[in-house]
């Protein structure tokens, strides 16, 4: 290997950006079938729980698994996690598992089997004092709701299909007039876009689920219905208490689906390790037409902060039933890539749909096509960032566009910040050495990352050992040029080495 130091402050001549060429320079026969830099998260359920289907999904491009703790037993989740680990290990992949907490979803209580018809213009009474409908008061599960809503507040039922306006509150009774009517049935979800609810972000079930997820070895835990940074701190405290001495603990993904979370996003982002834009509830909490703009803004903040972000909900929803998606769904996935998301997610499509493998293949094809275009490129800006980590990231982007490097080689042991150097989205892979499989799986959620395990990394021997491993795994070949990032805690330069 040969090497030369490149200053992150150096001036780089940038040629015109063209569509992607073979930026990976991977040797033929590499075990990695997934060549997209944008990761694909798949929710695992009855349609995808077998080893054979999981294997096919991973080969098709699945790079992370989501377990929805709203459903299933701990025995089922533990067995599923074991199967995911086994299949991924056999394929030579590091597939992170995200345990998604149910959260305190406010719902209607028990209604008659035939439901209750709410007619537009009529007034109804909702009650926090009862659990079952007996002909007059409609029960609500959140028992403090009467304290949080006021006259004039709107609320929605069944993902926004039914809309009402509060006309008054008397005791534990909430009087409301129907704006858009329809049939309501037991346990339908409720949203309150105008109200500041005092309900916490975790229920007793969620706390028990956190203890299970930590003990079972989940890599990430997704926190639902976040409203403030304190919610994240509370979860972090619970994770720390549940972990054993020396255990690498799960990282936290916050789900942005409440209007309060939008207002407090900067503080929430600082407290969290990653973000999921859960557009289902978010599209009910805020006007639906605002969601695309919010999505772009939130993704950009995550990118600049160097934290992974997942775009979720109904991305290929029609593939739950049909073998092909709608054109609008294809555009939705592509636009998330153009927005610079770290990952896109399948929910019912992979958990309970008829075509889980086809859905992954389709999503991977859309992502690959979007990444091959110039529209996913992060704009090149000639500047010298004051933050040394941002300076390294910017310099790597420039060197990549110039064609000076084919990849980045880094170590989280020697430079813990190095997993964030792809925040400028250079169109080259980030080969990042990790001390164990758990850390490798956590890093694998990041855009463009190709983690590998290398224990006891030392600065004087890391490059030689790492390149040897990558060549053996057929991830790099002769004449591949790698930016070696070993700048310590706040390095401001990198070396270019040639394999």
C-alpha cells in the first residue's frame, strides 16, 4: 500500500457531476448483494418470519430488520431475532434489529361489534370514566384526556378519517361535534393535533418491552410518540438500568409522529442516536400537505448532525396486496432518496403482505435507480467548516467527486466520530472497522456504511489488517484507493492509500 496525507482544508478542483459510475470498485463475487447506499429496513411478521424468506429478502437488499413489539409474544420475538442473526451470519451480513415500542396510543374503548355511526353535525359525548359503550358515552382509554382538551380543539379518529371539534368539557365528559362522520369501532386510534397531552411517552408495557429488548440483544430501540428530549433521556436511563456490565447497549431511534416533536425537534435530535419519520400519525397530527416539506427539513437536520434517519409508512403500501407498486409509491421512495434519507422502510408490505420478497426487490431497484441519478447528490459548497469532523466529511466529498478516492476506511475504536464522516453523502462506500458484531450492526444503519469486525485495532497496524480482511471478503480489489480516516478524536486530515 502507498499513502499520502490529504488536508481536509485543501482546495480541490471539482469536475461536473455525472451519474454514478462503478464507485464501489468491488471485486466480482462479493457476498454483498445489496449495493445501495440508502439502507432498507423491513418489518418482520408472519409473511417474513421463516429463514427462507428472510434469506431471500436479505439477498434482495434488506439491510435492517424491525420487530414491532405491538404484536407477538416475547418467545416469538426472541425466536425471530435468533433466526435473523443466523441467516445474516450465513450470508456474511451485519443486519441490525430495531425493536419498536408500541407507545401510549390513545384509543377508543370497547364498542359494539357493529360499531357506532357518527353523523356529521351531530354532538356526541366521549368519556374517560368508562371502558365500554352502553348506548350513550363513547369510552376513551386515556383517563386524563378531559384535563388536556379544551373547547375548540379538533381531534381525529381512525387515521384522520373521522374529525370532531370539542364544544365543551364537563367533569370527565368531553362534548364534541362531528365535522366528518363515519363508522367507529373498538380500539380505533385517536389524534389530538391542537392539544398538548400530558400522557408520557412510555407505558408499563413499553418499560417491560425495553427490558426484554435489551436482554434479547436488540441493536436499536425505537421510541414512539416522542414529544420532548426528556422522553429520550427517560428511555436512555431505562436502557442503562436494564443492561449488564460491559454490555453494548441499544441505540435510540426517535419516531417523529407528534406535532410537539416537530416543535422540539432540535433538542430531541441532540438527545437521540437516530430518527424515524413516521408519516402515518404525523400526517394526522399536522396537515397532510405539510408532511413532504417537513420530511425534507428533518432529513437535512439529521444529515448535518451525522445521525441516521429513516423514512417510513406506506412507501409501497399497495404491494401488501399487489405484485407491483403504484407510480406514486415509486416516486415516494425515490424522493426520499433525493431528500438524502439514510434508510427507507417497509411495514405491512414485508410483515404481512402477499409479496414480501418482491417488495424488497422493488424498493432496492427504485433506490438504486435514484442513487444512479444526479438528483440524490448533496450540493458541493466551497467552504472551510469550523467543525473539524465536518471538515473531514466535506473534504472526502470533494475528493470523491474529483475521482481521487474509491472508498473510505475508518475505525470506530481509533476514531469514534468516524462513522459520521459520510454526512456529505459521497458516492463511495464507508468501510468501517468495528470491535465486535454488535457495534457493526449498529453502524450498518448508516447511509453508505459497510461495517466489518476487526478486534484490537491499533493505529500502526489497522490499515494493513483491514485491507487484508476486505480483500479476503472480496469487498475491495487491487488499485482501490481508500481515504484512511484515523485522525483520533478530532482529526483534520486523512491519508489516501492504494490497495
